[in-house]
């Protein structure tokens, strides 16, 4: 299966253990890049695809936290003649 490469912007949770009041604590906006495995709830992106194109290192993001999902375009280069490791 081919997975589209995407950028996901989402609001993350935060817990602050300082003595600051609630007006000083805000949820950060985070940007992650990965292969889109599932666009339902939760949205799942893989940070890695193994040799057989299986998704690994999955990040699951609640759909309600997602601000945007943008597909990226890219080209893969032909492998160079490298020795086996």
C-alpha cells in the first residue's frame, strides 16, 4: 500500500506544574511530518516505513486537535550503487 506523505498541524495538550495562573498556560501548535496511515479518528501518521512498506513509529492524533493535513509531493531517486552492509 502507498501512503501519502503529509504535514499535520495540531493543537497539543500541555500540563504546567509552575505557580503560573491559567492565563499563562496555552496549548502549543505542533507540526509533524509522516506517512498518512489513517485519516479517521484518531489520525495516524507513520514516522517510518520498513523495507516492505509497513508503517512504523505511529503517531495518533485526536481528529478534533488537527488544524490541517497537507499532502506533500516528492520524488524518489534511483538507489546509488552502494556496497551491502
